[in-house]
């Protein structure tokens, strides 16, 4: 499933309209917290399970979005971090994780 539209709303939400018409609204802080890059994953492994990251404004603001092939979105954050490539399936999974049961 690929997005038809991607945009940042209110400087705090990544809005995605998918091919099937469904929409995702993912908080930018959640995206940053779940960055799939090796640097972020290694950092999380160093911390305890009770670790709760806090992000500054520059760490949760997007400078640029780049489509990667037909499968992913690369996010460049204002603080310069840009190694996370979010596959579309992963973005859908993040959105599903935030739905109430």
C-alpha cells in the first residue's frame, strides 16, 4: 500500500492518505521515538526498558520528506538526523499501534 498524499499538519502530525482512502495521523514525536535507523536502535538497546525519551522541539520538527523508491519515506529532522527510512508498512504499523483497543 502506497500513500497518495503526505504532509505535516500543525507542525506536530504526519498526515498520510493511503491508496485505499484510509488516513493516518502520526504524531511527529512518536515517529522520532520509533526511528528505525541503526543509530537510534542501538541507543535504545543501551537504555533500560523503563527509559522514556524526551525530545526537544528541533528533534520533533521535520525539515524535509523524501520518497524512497516505491516503499518508504525518509525523514530529515531539523536537528540534522536523517538516517531513518520508514517503510510504508512500518508507518501503517505505527498508526495501528496508536489506535484504541
